[in-house]
C-alpha cells in the first residue's frame, strides 16, 4: 500500500542518493587522477637538469623545479624563492647576469613570451668572473600562453672548452716555433738579400754625393730602393716575429687569404731554393676575403708547403716541384698544395692527421693534426689525396668572408 502510494518518491530519493554517491566517487577518482598527474608533473620537472621555471605570459613565475645539489651555483634562481617572490623571472635574473648580457636574455624571453619565437637559447656570463649560464626558453602551446624556461650552470663545460683551446694554442705555438726554427737558415739568407742591397745602394749614393754636381735623379732612385729594401727586411722580421709570438687566441679579423699565402711563400721561398725545389705560387687574381686568426692560418699554409718540400726531397734534382694555388670556389676559398714527392702509401694516408704520426726521422707528427684543428675553428676543411701523375695534393678550404 505504502509502496504503491509512495513508489515514485522512494525511487526518486534513492536515485538522487545513488547519483550523489556516483558523483562523489567520480570526483574522488578525478582528484586522485589529478594528484597523480600533478605528482608526475612535479617528478618530471624535478628530474630535469638545471632550474626549470614555468612562466605566465607576463613573465611571472608560476612554478619552479625544487632546488637540488645539481642546481647549486644558480644562486637566486636555484630555489623556490622565485615562486615565493611571485615576481618576474627577468627581475630575478638581474642578480645573475651582467649588465649587457641581461639585454640578450631579456630579448630572447620577450620574443618567446610574445609568441614570436617557439624556442630559443642563449649563453651568458654570470656576475662572478669565469661563470657562464645557459638559458633555454620554450613557448607553451596553451590558450593563456607562457613559457618553460630552463637555466643551467655551464661553467664547467665552458672552462673545459677554454682549457682545451688553451692547450691547443700552446701546441700550435710549439709547432710553429719548431717550423720557424727549421726555417732559421733560410730566413737569415732571405734577410741578407735586402741588407746587402741596402749597403750597396748606400755606398753608391755616398760616391755620387762626392761628384759635383751630384746626379740627383739617380740619388733619388737609390734612396727609394734603400727604403723599399728596408721595408722588405722589416716585413720578413715582422712576419717571423708574428709566427714566433705567443698570443692567446686572437679575435677573428678580416684577411685577404692571397696575401697570407704570399707572405708565407716569401718566407719559405729561399728554403725551397736551398733544397733545390721549385716553388710556384699561382694565386687567384682577385683578393680572397676570409675571417680568422691570420697567424694561425699562415701556420696551416706553412705546414703544407714545408711538408711538400720534405716530400720532394728524395726526388732527383729538376723533379722537385711544389705548386701553391688559391682560388674562389663558390662560397669558399680554396688552397691547393701539390707536390711531385714520395706520395702517400695507404698506411700513411690513413694515419696522416693523427697526432704524433710521422714518417720523418726528426718529425714531430703534429703539423697536420694541428692544421686540421686550426681549420675546424675556422669552419675550414683539410684533406689529402694522391696527385694524378705522382705525389700528393692537399686541399684546404675556408668559408669566404
Ligand atoms: P711531420 O711533418 O712532423 O711528420 P705532419 O703531421 O705534418 O708531421 O705530417 C705527418 C706525416 O704525413 C708526415 O710524416 C708524412 O709521412 C706525411 N705527409 C705529410 N705531408 C705529406 C706530403 N706532402 N707527401 C707525402 N707525405 C706527407
């Protein structure tokens, strides 16, 4: 009777209860899922190297990874202080970056936050001497925008790179000193020419002055020759000193590659003559602009020519020939050093560029390996191939400036 009368009410009360219970269960499951997802997010965030921060579109910090041992050294940015401050990431960064550097970081961050760039990276100096940081920012593909920013202390890597570069410069310098040392006799001979020409011209001028009236046009000519010879001697000394000097890696500067090669050709010209070899320079007609460390690039040229002269040594007189060519090939500048020498056996060809590989009794075996590393720094290439007709051909190329 009661059931008959209140059937629909009972069913609706029970139904509503059931629905409520179901809703609670769904909410509980959803909360657990969200907590799980949050924990997962946090675990992923914390496992990333460096200090990771999630920024909103204005650059304010929303979340950061927890501080950890591997993030030591990041100072203000390594801690949760960023979130606590709720402030802007850039503001916090001001404590870490140096004045001028901050501008580059700010430009990058603004670009990513404004959606102009999807992802970008910048390396900058820290406030302490010899400290470096890398900042990577990636745009968040969400309706509200924002970005994920990762900051890593890259000081150990940068120090190791600098150390490697220093060691490389040191080796290159030693090799250069050895090469110039070998050229000693030839350089002295080279200097003797302008010096004796200066003496002869000066003595002739002295004699002319004793005549009355002195032959002024001839005197003028003699003095001009004296000046030109003196300049030539000065140049030889200057180039030799530049090669012997131990400069830390010089900043890259523009050079005419032809001119660099010509100067080396002048330096070794006499050595070639003393060895009974003919050295022919065939340089491109127009200047070949390159950017780099001139002394180091000349070291490469010097190495290749010295090796070619060594290689033609055992050949009979008259067959000791070396050609040095430069040319523009597309967007690159190319140097080819060819010789009619002993050539490359398969074993030598395989190991040519290995450090300390040499087939010469007094060889150091560093010339080619150093030349290759110098060229790598200049985005250059160096390879060797057998020369058609006997001997070896070295091809070196650099980006044209
Ligand atoms: P080093 O000249 O002190 O031996 P390099 O690294 O300059 O050191 O050269 C390594 C080796 O490569 C040389 O010992 C030689 O065997 C070989 N080589 C280099 N240039 C030539 C060349 N033009 N012709 C034949 N062999 C060469």
